C-alpha cells in the first residue's frame, strides 16, 4: 500500500513502505527473502542493555531515518599520503581512531580546582564533535560501533556520532590519556621540563596529563551547564553491557608501554565483537594514545620501525589536530593492510579554537614516546631538541 521502497525489516513491519514484485520467479523470491533478512534490524541494538530505567535518546524511528546502509567507504583527500597496499576497501574492516575536540584546559583561566584532570570540550569542541560525526558517517556509510576513552572530552566528542547512528558508547579504558601523576618523571622528562613550560607547545596538555593540580576525576560534580546537558545524554548512551578494567595509576613510561601494548589486541576484540554486523568501528581517544595504537596495529607496514613510523606517518602527516581522524583497514585476519595519514579537515573547517595544538613528537626527541623503545635504544639517547 506504500510507494516507498523498504530499506529495513523495521520499515516493512511498521507498514511505512512496500516491496515491489514484478514478474516474480522462484529466484527473485529467494533474492527478496535474502535481502530482507540481511537488512539491519535496529531493535537488536537495544536488546539486553540493562538500562536500569533509562532510555536511549534516539527512538527507533529516528534511528532508522539516520542509519546509513551499506559499506560505501570514501577515501580522504587525494593529496593525503596513504601507506599500505591498494585494495578494495569494501572487502576490509575499517577502523577510525579519532582525537577529541577542542578542550577547556588549553586556554588561560582553566579552573584546575573545579575540573582537575578531566576538562570538558569548549563550545568550539562541541561544534567540532558534530562536524566529525557528520564526516565519519560520510566516510564510512555504515558504522557498527562507537568506542570511547572514559574522559569527558572524548565522551562528548563521541556523543553526536552515537546519537546519529543509534549506537551505545562502549567505554574502553585502554584508550585513556597518557600518564597520570606529576611524581612520575623519568630523567628525559626532567630534562625537557623547561621546554615544555616555555615553548608553549603541548604545555597545558602535559601539565594536565601529569595531574599537577589534582587527580583525574571520572565524573565532575560541578560541570558547566553544557557539560551537564551532555552528561545526561552520555549516561543514556553508555553501554552497560560492556566493561573494561581500569589502567594502573600513577602511570610512568613502563606502565604506559605495558598498557598500550595490550591496546591493539583489545581493539581487534571489538572488531571481532562486531564482525557479524559489518561497518566501521570508531575509537575516540587522545593524541598520544592515538598514535601509539596506530603504530601497534600497523607497525608491520613500517618494518616494525618506530623511527620510520614517526618520520613517515607522524611528521610526514603533519601531526594530529583536534578531531583528527586516522583511518586503518584490516583484512580478514585483522592484520593492518593500509593506514591513511591523519585527516585534520574538521579542525581547519571549524574555524574556531586553535589553542589545543596539533600533536607530534620527533623520534630524535624521545624514541620511546609512543611505544616501548626498540632493542638497543634508550630514551636517554634523545637529543636536546624542542618538541613539535
């Protein structure tokens, strides 16, 4: 009775569309049966969530309107450098690693006593979060999972994508920011403490990461009004069927290396968890872990050389700006076969912010900044250079 062609079983069941059958043959009926049963069933996204009385902010009808079907994956800018084999993207699993948006702690007057080591996004950052959600949907077509670090700025950045796709947010501790206490300073960090304080590059972020003004607060009792509004939605979107163990803190280099080395396997477990659904997985993290996890997944493409990775991918790619996207393709064995240098277009197009700086650290500055140093290489070998 409807002139609208069905795009899902939910539409068909609710009578919002029709299926046109002309000159039906046994083979065409079989094809129709397979098509209807392969289309996604949005209601399955809401089963067994143990929501304790809360409901996801997206209704099933709105979810169906916003859900993008298929596996159409568009490449980034043609001017970008892509490392790996030339393959058909549709035959592979796409993983996006996304840095959070513009954050409050990058600006003068940040209230450490109020927010501690867990700043919210600025109004600019919230705008960037919506922009990066739109871009990811455009790039991926179908997104099967939204995974985030437990920090407020990453949860806020993930929220628009979760709302647009109808997915819950899986909170994954391994994606957390690097380091946790000012007391953990190795000789190299002490050596470069002055450049951190004076150069102004990553200064605020490094002070924040080391919790010089208070511990990490998983949830702030006195958020901004925008932060309070976002938290209501984050709480509703929180995937209560998934839990990950906390990382050990305070965290120095050894603890970070131990933690980040488990990251690729954990990310691949998320891929396996969603294997039957198809679509891309999006991981929201921070600048340092984003590069560390990208190397952990794709080190083979750089002959397992951190120096090559930093030179060709990080420095050669211009660093990772706020809401920067790293796109990775995995084959059927979950091996990395292609990685694109960071896509920083949202930061450029947003025309706001600017004090949450692009991130990259040269290999010569600290050979162990992103991953455990290679055999025979010590972080003490670093030359006296400023951080990028």
